[in-house]
C-alpha cells in the first residue's frame, strides 16, 4: 500500500487523523485498521505519537519571567470593561456542534476537573520559556457540552482583533482530548495576566506557541474549517502560511 506515506499521514492529513480518532478508540475498528500493512503501521505510529505527553518540568526549572508575544492587551472597549470588572462578567461560550451549549464563568472553570503542568512554550519566532499553567482540561469542558458526532475540529475565538477580525485558532479532536490540553486561567500560581491572555487561554502543549490562543471568548465544535476566516484554521495560517498542525 503506497497511497499514504508516513510523512503524508502526519503532516499532510490532519483531517484523516481527526476523523480516525473515534474509530481508533473502538477495539474492533483498531484491529481492522492496524492489521499490519505498512500504511497501517505508519498510521498507528502517528496516532500513538500524537497522544504522547509533552515533557513536564520541576518548579525550579521555570523561567524567571514568562514574556508576552503578539497581542499584549486586546485594547477594545468590551475587553477593557471586562478587565475593569476583574472578568466577573466574562463568559466563555461553548457552542457549535454540541448537545448543550455552555456559558462558563471563571469560577465554573475552576470547579471543573483542573490540571496543573509545568511545560516549555516554543514560539516560532525563536524563543522558549518554561512556566506553570493551570486550568480545566478542554476534554472535560467538551464532555460537559456533549460533542455531536459530526464535530471534527474545535475553533477558538479570541477578544483581540487583527485587521478588524478576531484572532482565532483551531485544533483537531486528538489534541482537544489530549490530557495536557487545558484552558489555563492561572500562570505560575497567579491569575493569568492580561499580557498572557487573561482571563483564559489555550495550552496545547504538543504544538508551537501561535496555536495557544489567548483572550478566549468562544469555543465552537465544527465539522469543517473551510468557512471560517480564509479556511486554513487560524489567523497565521490564513495570513502568513504557518502550518495548521504545528507539532513539536
Ligand atoms: N489571541 C491571541 N492569541 C495568541 C497570540 C495573539 O497575538 N493573540 N499570539 C500567539 C503567539 S505567536 C504566541 S508565541 C503566544 C504568546 O503567548 P504569551 O503572550 O503568553 O507569551 O500566544 C499566541 N496566542
Ligand atoms: Mo509565537
């Protein structure tokens, strides 16, 4: 079977991986899918690798400061009002292809199953920093909302505008349910600062920095990315040709 090389599976076919996620959790489907031909071995390896944890560090390995990059303050009047109220009026809307749309406060996020992790952030511009992040797993939020069968991607819409349109990003369901994918509201044991995405930002630890959407306002489950922005799944993907899957 030479239709798919390992490279095309990992880099060229994120939709295939996303579509396979549910299949792969079913033991019978697994047996059929992974029955030993090269293509199947490659696919199995790709999926196994995608589930691996990012390295975690100890508290004393943290960087002295965690710098800010991209937007440092969304600067809109809506965001300024939310910040002035210490984000008590902020709501994270969870919608799209879900059975129960949600509108979550910061305290709702803190009450869901939370995870804390000390990880290294790698920015494509050439800097890295290690910090501790805490927040509910995205998986717990999506479980509460109840994903519909047609959902394939999770889209994150932010409060900051680039050329009049919100910054946005998207990931597939493999990353959405990865145990280290969290909606972080704390950085180094303090409420997330505005410069780093207050009141809540995505951490998707197996991917580069630009995927970690700050200033979250909405999360939507969708079947396709084609009708969002310019259709490539994120602000940078649409405008400067960054890869949609920015695995590290
Ligand atoms: N909403 C939003 N999210 C964003 C950005 C941004 O400009 N706006 N920049 C991205 C980039 S390129 C990086 S490296 C990280 C920087 O996160 P930090 O400001 O906490 O260092 O956020 C990412 N998420
Ligand atoms: Mo970045």
